[in-house]
């Protein structure tokens, strides 16, 4: 097992087996053979349960270089495109890498481009944490530094899915028919309505009809007084655009 979560007293910490956890709740040496379900105690007697990392945990514990795509948006993207094990994905706008990691953990083979070299370096470390830096679980993520538009001529295969979270998405989707296999999907996340509209119009110009959704989600507060939508948090995250070749 690689890194594990230590969960207890309403807190959680990410540690490697063999590392030491030091908090006000006590000191705990994580055994090298720690496995999910183990209960460990600090020297003060505080219990922590060992958990294996899963998708939502990666969202919470990846090193961030910006605002990552939220789990609800990733779920919609995966549901609308039907991405599955063995699919080939071209992604641009890696950022923190939450989407790329989720696709890789689902078994897809992902090539993702990030223009900022420092962001790309962080994303590679995050892929190691997610366990998808190599093709060991059926899926993998290859983080490349560069502008995907400059690299299109070097790509030697067509893809089942094209995913974009980048300002130049309209320019990239212009090439979608040449990048996708028959029946392949485009999925674009856009935080702004202007970019969303330009992307949809570009897809239409290359003969791909788009479906567009605003993603809004309300958390519910349930307590002894009653149940109501939460007044905290952000309901709107952005727009998701889907099209199929």
C-alpha cells in the first residue's frame, strides 16, 4: 500500500507507511504493513482508522495548483460519456490533475497536457499518489508539459474521449473530428458563459451537435430544527458541454 489516510476524532491525515504522525492528539508511528481497516493508537490513546485512498480522498488531498474540477462535475462527465476501462483519453488543462486521475483510476489511458511546467510537475506527483503514473491498474496518466494545440501533429492515435478544461477549448474542439474515433465524445468544462457559447458554436461549425448543462448542486442541512438547503458553499460551478462524433 502506498499512502494511507488516518481518520479519527473528525480529522484525517495522509501519511506513508513508516512515517510518523505528530498532532495534539499524540504521536503515532504508521507501521510499514499498515492496511485498510487497521486501528492504530497514538501514545495518548487516540484511535485512528487506516483507510485506503479513493477518488474523493484524492480531491481533498492532492497538492493544488488552482481550483480543481469538483467531484459532481467529474461524475457528470463520466456518466455522459460512458468512459470505461481501455478507453484512450486526450485531456488538456491538467491543473491539479483530479479529472485525469479519476479517468486513469477508472481504467482509461490518459494523455494530458499542462502548459505551466510547475503545475505539470505537481500533477505528476499527484498521479503517483493516485497510483496511475504507470499502467499498473489497467489505467494510466501521462502528464505532458506543453500546449495541446502545438502537439496535435505529433499524436499518433485517435481517442475515445477528448476532455478540456482550458481557455482555448474552442480552438481545440475545432480539431475534434480528426482526434476522435467514430462515436467518440468531447467533454468541455467552462466556468464562463462566453467561452461556453464559443465552444458550442465551434462544435456546430465542425458538424458536432452539443448538449450543454449548467452544474448546480445544493447541499441539504438536516438537524433537530428541520431540513433546509444549506446557505453555505457554492451551488454553481460552471458549464459542461458534450458532443459526439
